[in-house]
C-alpha cells in the first residue's frame, strides 16, 4: 500500500526509494542535501511555510552530501527528500527511528502550516522537514541518512479497551495476563537485574562523534556507563541525564497490528520515556523469529531528581489495526535490528 501511494504520486521523492526503505508498516524518510542551523525550534502555524520560517531564523546553512557533524545543544532543520500529496482520506504520523531515539537525537518532522510536530493532516500537499537536535552525542549525518519514519492512516485504527483485551486473550500481547489496562497495555521498568546484574546504561558526556550510518562501529565503554542493579531495585534519575532501560514485560505485535508507546500518565513523574515509540507488525512475534521482546526505554529526567522503582508503570502500548497484514514482518528475515532484544543499545555499538 505504501508502494502504491508512491506510484500514485501521493509520496514524491527526488530520488528513487532505497531497496529497504519501505518497512513493514512505515516508510523511512531521508535527509536532503542542505541543513540549516536555526536559532530555535518552531512551528510554522496556519498560513506559514517552514521555508519562510527557516529564512527568518537560520544562522547558517551547510551541505550534507559529504557528511556533516550536528553538534549537541543546537537545532537544525533539514528538508527531506520525500514530499507528500496525500489523498483526502489519508493522514500520516512520524516517529524517530529506534536507533535515532537510542542515541538521544531529538528528531521531529514538520509540515507547512502545521500546529503540531509529527502529524500530517489528511490531504496535505507539500514538503516535509526534519528538526534535529542532538542532546547527548554529536552525530555525523549525510544526504540520505534516515532518522525518521512515516506511517499512513485511513479511518480510526486504534483499538479500544474491549478490542484490546480480546486481542490479548488471543495473542498474549505481553507475558503476563493482567497487563492490559484501559486502552493501552501497561509497560513497567525492569530494575531487578535478573538479566545479569545490569539494569541500564547512562550516557557519557563529551564523547567522540557517532556516525549515523556506521553499524557496530563503537565500543560501549566509550559512550555509556553500565548501571548495576541495587538491592532495593530502584534508580535515581539525575536531571538532564539520558538513560537506556528496558521493560519488565516481553512484548509482541501480531501481523495484523502495529503499536505505539505513549506516556502512561504525564502526572506520575517528572521524566520522559521513549522518543521512538513505534512497533512494527511482527515485533517480538514468534512467527517472525521472536518470542517476545523487551521494549527499550529511552528515559530522561526533567527538572528534579526522580526515583524509579522496579515494576513502576512508565508507559502504555496502544495497538492499531492494519488495513492488511504487511507482506514482510518485522524480524530477522528482513534484517531488523531489535527483534529478540532485551536491554539493547542502538545498532552503532559492538556487543
């Protein structure tokens, strides 16, 4: 269906799609040839284009063809190779790719005249832009680098509480029967250390540059501090620090569904979980080479230190129906990086 959208002109690209660009339920978006450093993040709002706002706010521009480093603490806008001319019944939503979120590269997609990030209204016709702000590691990107992915929706896709419970009864979405809560499957943090005594990683500061296209190219110890389990199974989040943790639950997404991680409740704590919250059909699914996979949690505390405790609810998985099961499921068969994951850093690191 995504390929059909492209063939009909609803997705337009100045360059042909890469062979693996269409994922089971999403399309990878590619950075264009020019990046702009801007003074601040923005939304264009009604009647305004992103290009006009870039012209007002840019500090300088530079090419990406040969690669360029994006520095921490800066905001960049990059026009994407892909543009849209959506049908009136089709909307779109975007997320950072998993590897982008696990590097703490804050990435959002902007469309012209929009009031919000990462959402594209039905019938939108126009360009797309990536807003990129590395928070912890400087990163090297190139024209064609893929930091975000886009999904397309027709109609109401989200399962309500009744449908979700029925699906869980048939497919066992997580590995505990009582996990379904309301309109999402509850996800909690694992601080037990049962998987070898390490419950997570805290990012180091002042590291070398990470090249976004380089796989298994870096030693973990140069970028991350392992966090050992405590006897009381708790962890104090320091403000401004970035952590990789894992869920207690093993998750699976059946072939006819996709899922998105959303906050459990914004009032339960001063922390943010999961920049890259999309789970493709087949994630953790036995038929696609998985036996349940832990959800990796990208965690950042906000203004004050905050104590997380083992089993504390930090998010919920909202499931959506696919119009049809994809031809290829997320899994080892298409080289997916995180199919059988436990606590796992991004694909850039060895081990």
